[in-house]
C-alpha cells in the first residue's frame, strides 16, 4: 500500500532551474584512434588463433591439435626410418608428395576450421558488428582469407619442418634436402591459398556449421575420387593422354599435376602421365582462376551479409 | 513409433532451402560420370564395378549418410531447438525412430536410386551389377543412418567424427590394414552385393552371415543407444 500523500499536492517545480538535463560527465574520446589497419590486423590474428582453437574453449582446441599431431606423426616415422636404415640417401616420401599423401587429414582440418571462421559470424549475425568498426568489406574478406591460408600453411609446413630438421640430423645431403624443402614450401603455399579459398567460399554459403563441414569435405573429396576413377578407366582404355587433362577437374589432382610439372614432384596420376608444357600452363591458369573466383565469390557474399 | 509432425519437420530441416543442393549435386555427379564413361568406353562390366564400387559406394553413400544422419538431429541439438521437441509428450525413442526413418529414406533416395540409374546407364544391368550395388547401397544407407544419427546425439562434432570414420577408417585404414575392413559398413554392404551378383567380380572381406548380423546389430544397437542418449541429453551452451 502506498502511503497517502499527507501534504498538499506537490508544487510544480519552477521552470528553468530543476528541469534541466543533468550533466553526468560524459566526455568525448579525444585519444588516438587505432584505425582501419589495426582493426584489420586484429581480425587477422584473432581468426588465425581461432583456427587452432587459441582464445577459444579448451574443447575447441582438441580437434585442431589432434589433427596436427596426426599430420606430423608420419613425418616423424619417416625420419625414424631414415635414421635406422644404414646408407639412406633420401627420405621415403618427398616434401612435395607429403601434402598430397595426407590430403584426408588436411581436408578434415580445413572442413572443421573454415566453417568456424566464417559460419558463426553469419549465424549469430555478428557480421554487421564487424562492419560498424572502421573496416571495409575488402578488409574482412582479406583478413579471413589470409588467416585461413596461413593456418593451412602452418598446418602443412609443420611436418615438412620436422622432416627437414630430421633429415639434416640424420646427415642426408644438405643441398638435396634444402632444394626439396623449398620446393615443398612453394607447393604448400599454392596449396594453402587454393584450399583456403575453396573452404571459405563453401562455408560462407551456409550459416550451419555441420552442413558447412560436410559441404567442404564433399567439394574436396567427391571431385577427387571421381577424377581418380575416371583417370584409372582412361588409362586402362589406352587413352593415357586424357589423364592429365582430367586432373584439372578437382583441387587435389590439380595440385598433383601442378607440383609434378613445376616442382619436380612424382605424380600420383595413374600411368605416371605428367602434364606436358601446354597442359601445365592450363594448370597454372586454372589454379589462378580458381583463387580469383573464390576471392570474388567471397566479396559478393559479404555485400549484403547479415544486414 | 512414428510421428508425422516430427517427420515433416525433419524433412524440412534436411531438404529445406540450399541444404538440398549438396544432396542433389552428389548423385548428379555420379550420373554425369556414368553417361560420360558409357559414351567414351561403351558398356564394360569391369568399368561399371570400378565406378559403382570404387566411387559411388566408397565415397558418395557415406557422405550422403553423414549429411542425412547427422543433419536429422545435429543442428537441432546445436542450436537448442531440440528442447521444444523434447518438451512435447512424445517418447524419446519415437523421436529417434522417426528421425532415423527420415534419414534412411533421404539417404536411400539420394544414393540407392542414382546407383541403380548409374548402373543401368553403365552396362544395362548386365550380370546384375546395377541391382547388386543398389542392394548394397540400400543396406549401407540403413546402417550409416543409424550410426551417424547416434553420433549426432553423442557429440557436437558429429559431422567431423562421421567423416573421420567414412574417409580415414573405411577408405585409408581399410586399404592399408586388412583387419579394419571387417569393421566397415562398406564391406558388409559389399557382402550383400557379392551374393546378389555371384558372376560379377565383386569381392568382400566379410562373409554374408557375419555381414548381415553385424549390419543388424549396428543398426539396432545404434538406434537403441541414441534413444537412451536423448533421454539424458545435456544441453551444452555455445562454446
């Protein structure tokens, strides 16, 4: 029960004195503004750390690091084998071959991390918040793309470093190993940029993480298995010349052909049909075209995202 | 044990909007490849076995199984919408059975039917190869759906785990370690195909009785445990 007012009804306050808006001390911010490049750099580091679960919950660190361990383990075994074998001249697997050999693991890593990098922003509608900072669409896409490509590059390079250091400790030929290692790094760089683009585009299309994961894997594996099947059949039917052309149709076989043409890698194509000079040029064009297409697809995707 | 409303919602979650796209693309790739090979090579039983066994049954069926099986329940648990379903007076096993039915139906439509079509295109079902692989795809759809639905209730990373099983265990380990093939849905399904088309060159590492028993056990046990799991479900917050 509210107590009845005992006194006379309140006198209206005299105008102009009490009825003012109180000044409670809000100030303008006069300090330095960190600006666009700082925001872009922060987004890059945050996305890169996020790709390994750093700065996220303990649970989300498990998967990337388990996959990284699985990725590095065979490299360790290769070094151990070289150390035990007397008179070993080289590692069993070349640096350029390694990424192609471990494609399922790399695919799983990409499929698990690309959606977490972009799908969650879309799903929880945080994209408009990013754009309320002084960054442009170009900065967001560039930061996410660069972060994913660097994360992939680190993921694939880690075992190569293990192999290189191990090979030098076992005292294999320094020149050979360094050349192979550098070739491996070059191949890995192209590999990372291409695959990061594909993974980001596919996962930016769906705000559902689960579907993103499955879609990325599907885009990476289905064409690869389809290409391999058709290549085997083409080889068995005696039309080996078609093998290199068929390799253009999937990201995995694209990298295989590219590395065997330019980085002296042994090819995994059936019948060992490496792409010739003309086909090799087409490989480069297709890789560059795919990367550009991924970039523009991402830019287009974020034109209206979340608004 | 089957609730039409839950089924309708699950169908919509699986096939709504762009999600159906990936499900349509996979069979389309298979049919396009089959047409191309038939035109280039002509009808050849060995080629048909290679395409249907090496590509379709080995990669397409498990992938569709992962998408349909985990997609039937995973996203709902993920975003917490499952609470509204669990709050309805429905038995948890009913929910699971309904979702399993839907997942099996979707997997079959998108894997077994294109398999039959592709087999027919490749060699006109000579030596029963098309029918054999369709039988295998049907059996595999049921087992994969049950396994991946269970994964969807157990873990938030169900899709990744499912893919690890399908790609690393069945494809990679299966080709390296013979023992891994005994515990592979793909090989159990192949045993059925082997029986259906005795003349064709289809080989499985598992005997038919073992395969049938294991398929049944995995399906029933997976469904039962998924039902149990749903009764004690704890809703995890966003990471």
